[in-house]
């Protein structure tokens, strides 16, 4: 009987997939990711299920769109009865562990993970709930604003660096435990960083790598407000753009820090991969690298995410597995495909929940089987006044919102999505086909009602739970000091022997 593969899932936050056309772009200083790319199946056109942290991650873990998970935004509860890849693998005999961010909202802070090594970087309660009853309202204390751009630059330590330093440290400690034989089961370790998410602030050593970089300005400069589509205008308004004067120097500094933080992540990932090698675990460990969503990085004047444009919705995805040949796959895929792919690689039958999943295994595609299923996306969070849905089919991307005119882009001919073909006479057939696909897939009136109901309920519950004694849902990592290092219920000889790897002659 063959040995089940271990899984190492490396997740980052807000990494623009257009910077990974075939692994990291040449100008990025990312030697560890470039080595990983060389032995991976590289999916050039991978899309998030939703371009925001919590909904994108819930969909990534469950293989389901936000309308199924009901994780519409960054303060919507992820229900405990939705199976994730951690549940499937744990049920199949794996030990499952998370080091880092997954932005779970609600009292369940595990979702199939047997262990969590860190707390999350963001809150677990309903405080960040948008409100469709107040279209255009800015909730200043937690909405994005352009201060991330005007405040960009260099720092030796930040809130996010402190977090990611710990994420890597805890992950390496766990890899050491796997190598020392502390577990008698195969492992799935998810290591999830918060960089290169804004604020755009980086350490000097990484900042210096991009001195004279030729990519510090966006390819499409900022456009006049009135030249944007309706949803982009809503994003500008939500980000309080009128209160800031964004200069070319701000843009250069922000993009430079963003690239620098990719190099920071590359170092952290290199340390993790080196630990895997040192503990002789690399040969039987499948490695997957992915982001939750992207970042517009100033293209057309937009920053952060919340849109289906390529910079925001497209993410890197690379899988290094024996069953998946190294090479480039250009067919569109989804982060929702990760769960069925892991199940396929581990030999897990998904038939019990297959009718309620939106992803499909990438193993056949990696091995040359054609795939024609459109990639679906949803967005129903801040900066929207009603749900948006999107489809990527072949070279075309179609975006629908009940409030706005439809958008259709040919990404082969128009990679920057500047020409809306939805009403173009030469594209009426594909526009009608994709509009029909939207109508078949989504009841937009019902979708909107479900989001509004969820928001209204959470506003009441949050205000109630913050009145009086407050019991937080934030995950508290537990370290049992009495079981670490040497204690008097242990044999010192056993401790020293069992904690050493390799153990020597």
C-alpha cells in the first residue's frame, strides 16, 4: 500500500495573480517561489470565488461560492456544518493544522483543523458587517481608505510583520514535530500569511531589492472618476478617495513596498521549505501555493480588491505533486478547485457532497484533459449596494449586477479590461450566452434578499453581544508549559533523545 502524501498549503493574502503569469514575474526577487514554480503545475488564470478575505477563504476551504457558504463579507459567520478540506482530510486519517490567518467569523474557530498555532490577525465577530440599508455609507473605523497608499514606506516592524514572523516560526516548529515522529498520521499543514496585504510597508532589506525597479507605476494610469464603471465608482467612494491626494511618489512607494513584501514572504517560505527538507519530509509532501484574492495596485486608479477586474480577482496557484506534471496551464480555474484537488490527490471520495460543491479537481486538467466549465465569482460586501456575479469562460469575462449595465471583456485582446463589449454588435452572441448562464445559475433577487437578511440579523446580534459582559470568539492559542521542554514528570534522557533529529549514531 502506498504511503498517503503529506500536504503543505502555503497561502498569502492579496497577491495579484497577474504578477504570476508563469510563476513569479522575472523582476520579482523570489528565488524560493521560482524554484517551487519550476517543479509545479502553474495555473496562470486562477480566480478567487470572491475578492475579499473572509468570503474568498471560506470558499477556498469549502469549494463553495459565498451564496452557499453564506460568508458574504468579512463579518459573516462560517457555519460549522460546512465541510472544508481540513474536515475531509482529518476524516481520512490526517492530522490537520493551521498556522496563521483564515479569517473565520463566528464561535467555530477550527473548521476541521485539529490544531491552530496562532490566533487570527482580524476579528472573529460581526463588527465589520456592511449595511445595504444605507447605500453609500462609509463606516470609518474599519473601511479601507487611501491612507495605506499615502502612508507607504519602510518600517522594521509592523502589526503585520509581527504576525507573519510568528506564523513562519510556529509552522517550522510544527514541521520539526512532524519530522521527529510526534504524529503517526500523515499531515496537512496550512501556513497562511497576511502579507503582501496593505498597509504597503516593508523592511529596509526587502525595500532595497527594488531600487530602480521598472514596474513602480501601473500600466493603466488613474482615470477620471466619471470614466469608471458604476461599481468602480462605489469602490472609490468607499475608500474615501476625495480625502487624499495620491501623488506619483505615493504610487511608487506603495508598489515598491508591495513587491518588497513578496520578497519578505519568499524568505519565510524558503525557511519553511528548508525545514521540510531538513526533516526529510519533502519527498512525500505535496505543496500548494495560493492567495485568497489580489490587489489592483493602482491600475486605473483602483487599489486593494472588491472588484472582478484581473488585479483583484486573479490569484497565483501552483501545485507541486507527483500526480500533476510541472508546466503551465492557461485554462481558467478557481480557488474553489483546491478542495476537490486535495481530495483527489489523497484518494478521498467526494460523492457525498459533490452536488453542493462549486469546484472540481485540477488533476485531470494538469494531465491534459480539457475543461470547459466557466469559472464563477460572487461579491456582496463593502462597496457594493447589491450582489455582483462574474463568469470567466474561455477568453471572456462577464460581470453582472442588477444595478449596473453588464460588462463583457475579451481578455486575450484586452487584458486591461478597457473595452466593454456587452453591447458590441460583434459580441452579442457570447454576451447573450453568458447572460443566460447567469440567469440559470443565480436568482439575483433571492441572493440580494439573503444578503440583506444576513446583514440585518448580524447588526442586531453584534450590538447585543457588545452590551454588557463581552465573550470574544477570537481564537486563543494554548501552550501547555507543563508539557514543553523538560519537566519533572518526564525522563530527561527520553526528552533529549526524542527531541533530537536526526538522532545520530
